[in-house]
C-alpha cells in the first residue's frame, strides 16, 4: 500500500501518487490550491476566532488539510481538539522530509507533525492533536462518543478506488460524530456519496468552483446536520445543488456503496453496487451526461 511516487503539481506544491490505488493524492492543478479551495475556505474558520473547535480529519495523508487548518488557527489564536485517522505512515514521513512542504506553514506545524508521527499525539495550551493509525472503519470507534465535531474532513481516495470509506455504514458513523451545526466537508461530488448523506438526514451543498477554474462544475460537497438558514451566514464558498446536480442524484450513479459489517473488501463492495445498479430502475448516468453535456472527467460517480 505504501508504494508512492512524488508528483509536482502546477501550483508548485508537491503531492504523491499511490501505486496501489492508481490515483494521486491531489489534483495536478495544485495540492495546496485544492486544500484551500475544497477544505480550508469552506470551513469558514473565522467563526471560531478565539474559540474552541473540534475537528476530525479522515485520511490525513500528507497532512495538507490539517496543516492548513493549524496554520489558520495559529494566526487567529483558536483552541483546537484534532483527531486524525490514517492507515499509512509513509505520506507523513514524506511531508516531514520535504522542505518545500514545510515552508508552506508556520514552524509550529512542523513541530506538531513530528510529534504525531513519533508519539501519535501533541498537546500545548492551544492545540491537542491525536493521530490514530489503522483502518478508519475501526479507529473511528476509539474516539470518545461524547466528542462531537464542528468540522469533519473526508479526504480518502475516490469512491471507485477506495469504496470502504464511502459506504452507508461508514458515513452513518461519521454523521453520528457531527455537531448539530457542524460541517462535513469532502472533495467528492459523487452522486452515491451525496445521496447517502442526504438519506442520513444531512442538508447537502455544493462547493463552488473557483472563478479561474470552470473545468469542474463542483469542487466538492458540504453536509450539515441541522441546517438553519436563519443562523447560517451566507457563504461565498458553497451553495445549494443546481438542477443538474439534483438530477444526478436520480441516476444509477446515486446507488450507494454498502458494507454491512464494516469489514468488506473493495472488490465485494464494488461488485454489490454494480449488481444493485444493474437491477435498478433509475435513469442511466449516461443519459444524464448527454442531457447536460458532461464528460466523464468532470465528476466522480
């Protein structure tokens, strides 16, 4: 699982490619840019200025999402309780040896990363960070049930490459950990993922593409458990799903991934879904693409 290839992205930041998953950790347009556009900006961290915040980072990887989060919170003197889940130590090992990566952040970020790499833990007057190594389906159970998260980042490999982290059963566990006004944020615009989140009772929104990148119709998804439009301030980073996106949820692409006992293999999960899609009466995803003039590269189903 750990065979990794270094990748230099277009914004000058480094990423990795997993040989096992045959997928890059980030878009080739920019690892740093993707982190800021798809995770940091939609988090609206100013809400927590001088306050405490609980964050769960699922699939820590190279650490871009957590590093960007820490960097912002250092500047605004917020208190953070961070839990991160990751199965492989090699990406973090790479980050700690990459000077270009470390230069992106305040020196304290390196100190925190070194501590969680060596001791799985860091704590000072502002930050308390725990990194749980292993299968996220198991390790999420170690987090005390009393802790509810204001932000949950879900940044695993794509549903078709790593369906284990996008099933009804796992997402249900994730949803249970979300604060009433908390945000679950993911880069995925998969119809299966969005439909599952909606069926779990979450209000879903699309992360708007940046003005200089209209190649994709969405940068990802935000799900909120108890959405109150009167309390939620207008956010320039996300909005309600478009008609096109809503129709995507009525196609066979919306058939969920299932993992009843949370221990199924990738192959079993994929095959079960393919079988369910075959017998489904939903509209074919191909027809949806044709109607809206979409290409396969513009979304992940």
